[in-house]
C-alpha cells in the first residue's frame, strides 16, 4: 500500500489538526460541463446574498414544478424501541453499548422514540408540506438474525409508516441499509464475508415483496464509504475495526450487495425505482503544485470513483486498484461477473453532500473553510454545485436526488418555546442556491432532502449534535419546530428560495 493510501487513512486526524489555509489560495475547482443541456422548467433570477432574504419575487430562485422537497432520517438514529416487537440486535446496539464508543455512552435504545410517535411525526411532515420523506428500514426488525422468515411485526411498522405517508400526500423513499447490520451476521464475518451480500439481497427481496407496491423509490445502501472508512479504517463507527485490507474488501461486498438488491427488485417484477446513496466529496488540490493535483486525483478515486465507477461504469478505477495492489484482499476478492452485478442498471443516483476535501502534494488534507460542530465538515456551498455537475458530466444524465445535506448547530429551546437556528437557515439557503444553479446548468436533480427531519442519535457523537429541522426535547420527547423548519415550510410552499 502506497504512501498516499496511508495518508488517506490518516485523513481525519489531518483534518482536525490542520489550520485553515489562507483564503484566496489557488484551487483546482471542478467546473461544469461546457455546453450542458438547457434548463427545463426552472427559472432563475438574481441570487440573494448569503443569509439575506431574496430581494423581490422576480429575483427569487424558482425550482422546477413538482420538485421533491424532502427530509431524511434513518432507523437506528430515530426509532428507539430497540427491544420491541421482535427486533434483533444490530452492530450499532453492540457498539453503542460498549463503554467508550459513543459520547456520553449514548445509545439508540430510545432515540427520538419515533417507533411509538411516528403518527405525530407524520403530522409534522404534513405540516411542513414535505413531498418526499426518506427513511430507512431496520434489517434486524425484519430479520432479527439476518436470515430466514420475516418478522411480521417489523414489516407491519413500515407498512403503517408508508400508508401514513401516502395518506398525507408524501412520497416514501426507503433506504434498505443505513448501517444497522444484524449482529448475528457480524458474528459470521460481517461485510468481510461475501455471503452477507447475498443475505442482503434476500432481505431486500423480503422487503420488496411486502412493500414493493407502496414504495416508489428505493435506495440500497447508505454511504458505503462511511462503513468502509469509519467502520473499518478509523474504527469510530461499528464494528470498530482498524484494518485497511479488510476495509476495501468490505467496499467490494457492499457494492456487490447493492447490485444484487437492484437485481432482486427487477426479478420481483416490482414497479419502483432504485439506486445507491453515495456521500460524495469534491476533492480539490490544496495548492497549484503538480504533486497536489496528482495526489488529489488518487484521493478522489478513494472518495468518489471507487463507488461511482463500479456502479455506473462497471469498473473499479485503475489508479485505486493499483494503489491497493494485486495482493490486497479486495483485488483478490473480485470475481468474474461481480462488476456486471454491481453495475446493474439503476434508475436514479442519490447524492449526499456535506463537505469538500483539500489535498496536499503529500496526500494530506487541509482545511479551507469554516467548520461546524462536526469537525469533519467544512462549509462550502459551491461544493454542492461542483459535485452535482461533475456527476452529470462524468456519468451521464441519470436522474439525481440529494438525499442528505445539513448542518449541526448548538440549538437551544428558549423559554418562549422557540429555537433560533439561523445558522442552519443560512446553510440550507446557500446549498439550495448552489443546487438550483446546478439545475439551471442542466443537472437533472429531482428532489432534495434535508438531513435531518428530527434531532437524533448522531452515531459516535450521540445526542450532542443536533441536525434536525425539528428540535427533540429528549427528556419529554416533545417536538418543536425550529426556525429552519418554518423557513423550509415557506420555501416548499413557494417552490422557491
Ligand atoms: C451522514 C449519515 C447520516 C448522518 C449524517 C450527519 O453521513 O448518513 O446518518 O449521520 O451524516
């Protein structure tokens, strides 16, 4: 494994240790395709300055008709009810209950208690005017041990949720896997085991059979890269490993599982659309040296092309494979026909954007923009434009949905019952403006989901980080619409920023 890869592994340490580089230093920005296709159904006026309201109706940024305004959550982060209705254990139950793994020892045992309060949460979604709700299905609720017959009570919960969405005119978007692998499958090798990809396809087929008639959009695997990096390189997510060679074998098996699930949907004759959910990080050289440009290229391979190329082009990037080396577990684990499965035709691609990455000539990283409460995040709205236009330029005009974008802020419930999260309003306005610019330049973006609908269990950060449009007062489980929720409701009603 090369020096660059080792650098890559140390990315997080570098991100938190390095001071910002001077503003105005040269950047190798990714630019939109020349001659991008013309805008359809979207008008653009002058953009408001960051943090300021739009000047006049004529100057507002209008989104295409039927734009899918949404919000996102995931099962382990909001549901709670960890031991109810036959749910099995997941790797996140094990991990969060292990002393020292999460902030304050927080677990998802109760979380936002959404399993019991889903009807109230559905009403809040309707009040916001959401048109799309992205949630995830908990594999251990459906198959407590990861295999075999379905647990009907688990399926019933998601049927109630999906029906409740339809009753309120909200379109369901279901993610099949948002990191809560059944613990029994982890005990059998987890994603290092090729067999788990086939178990995932069986689970997916079970879910499609039960809900395929009611869910129009399916997402296979949420952020495979985060499982690879946080779960198997750095070890601060479940299952808490630090093993680079295992990590990229896991990447291959996650991609294989994605492809098998796509095939399972088609085989079942269900009508829904399906695609993967990738967190993409635009990578820029930290300076104008040729070394930084070269290092950025490989960095981008690990961050983006590993997942995009395999799913959309049917090949892994040569530079990444060469860097991993022929004796790596991943390269040895690729079998004939795997890439064909992984690149099974998809209907849409889900993009999650939070931060850019700036890469130095030695493969390290530097910070260029202000960070948030999440130390890995730099606030750079133009990165949204760059990643959306890049995907369209490099992978063709596949329909896109943004399934996550958001900011943690230090939200406080004031005595008058308000939560003034103006930082989130500004962040979302700037990122939506960048998404709008991408649409104007021909990107087929059909929907946008704020992360998150509700404050929730932010993995290793526990409940300290609040990412929701809706404040959750955990001791009482009371929900309070933050200022950002009121703002978003108006954006949706106006279909414009
Ligand atoms: C993404 C995850 C999501 C949440 C946000 C902040 O990487 O998919 O569950 O943790 O980050």
